[in-house]
C-alpha cells in the first residue's frame, strides 16, 4: 500500500491502525503543524464552501442535500435539504491521533453522508470539531472523545451508514491531494476480512479504528462527481 494512499485514507476515516505505529510516530514528530493554526486559516468563504461540499456527490444527490458551513463556533446549516443527505467539508482534526496532517489548515475534505451516517456518524465529527474550536490540544480532544463514547453521549454506528467522497476539488492530505473518488461504509468494530477487504486483488479496503470504535470500508470508484473518469486505482 502506497504512502500517499495510507495518508489519504488516514485522514478520511480517522484510522490510526492503518499505519504502523513506529513510522506514524516518526511522521508525527516531523509534522509541519504540531499545534492548531489561527482559526481563520481553517475557515472558508461561505459560498465557496457550499459549492465544495456539494461537489462530494453527484448532482442528483447533492442538489437536494442539506449543506453545512463551518463557522467560528461549529457547523451551521447553509442549505436546507430534502433527501436525507448532508454534505460538509471536513477539516484536518477529524483525522487519527497519529496523522501528521492533524492540524494542517490546508486540508478540505468534501463529504456527503446518507441519513444513517448523519444520525450515527456525523455527531462524532461535530464533537471533534467542537473540541478543536474550543482550543483543546490533540491529547485533550481524544480523551474527551473517549469519555463521550464511554458515557454513550455519542450514538453507536448504525449499519448502512455511508458517504460519498467524489470531489475533484478536495484536498484530503498534503501528500495525496484529492487522492481518488471513493465511497465509504461505516460499521461497528468488525474484522475487515469478513468483507474480503484489504486482501490481495480485492477492490475493497477496510480498517478498524479503536479510537472511534468503528470499522470503515472504502471502495474506490471510476468517476468523479461531475461524471468525468478518474485515473485507474
């Protein structure tokens, strides 16, 4: 598995387990952004963020999706939806604790979640964002997230939760750029190999996140959200 692939996947699904511990720690020690940058560097023009969020999924989905915009105090509703999907642009602090891009202000990940993921996965993203905007350190963020999961203040992942990440304009890591269009499926902790994921020749990639107490399956696809072909995976 290439380094750029691991980095892109690592950001998108917040998985520490996907990278060997020793290399990850070495990368983290050399991170360009050991701490959070000034908040303004993470914020975007409202209209530009709406368009970027909508680019995560085909227009047939995104045109009727709710769209959220990141403000100074968290995500705000920017566009009302009617199909159950929610499109947002995630920032770097949703990554795993060992990701060297954790505080990078450059990262922008357009994602469009289905209604099941909105109920059971998006609250985790909101929690991490709230903690980051409060000025918590990385260690404090992960401790607070662990506590919230222990106390069942965050909902468990529901089977059927998934999202689209098909934007050409996304920037999911400083090494991989927008990487490759793909779908993600979220499940309670389970063995990825039950899906045949990450086995030689399998198009499905999967990994556990003990931190977030879930397993994510990732399936690369052949087209971007605008219908144009992607390079072979």
